[in-house]
C-alpha cells in the first residue's frame, strides 16, 4: 500500500505544477475570474489528494 500512496502523492504534485500557475494567473485577472473555476477546483483536488497520500505515507512509516 505505500506504493499507492507514493504514486498518489506524485500525481498530486504533478497536478499542482500543471494547474496552480494558471489558477493564480486567472484569479488575479479581473476579466477572467469565471474561467478560474476549473483550475481552482483542480488545485483543491490536488491538495486533498496530497494530504491523503502524505497521511497514508506517515501512517505506514509510523507503524514500522
């Protein structure tokens, strides 16, 4: 199971690297705020996946 958590963490980091710059850029521009919903949702999802993966990795390491 630790392999799954590591893969989930890597996927979440990839999602953050891919979507965070666009979400920040769209959130700062006043005329394109409506277009920032999807990248912001992807960033929130990536943070949730990363948190769950880190929690799983820490629990596996603590049990050893």
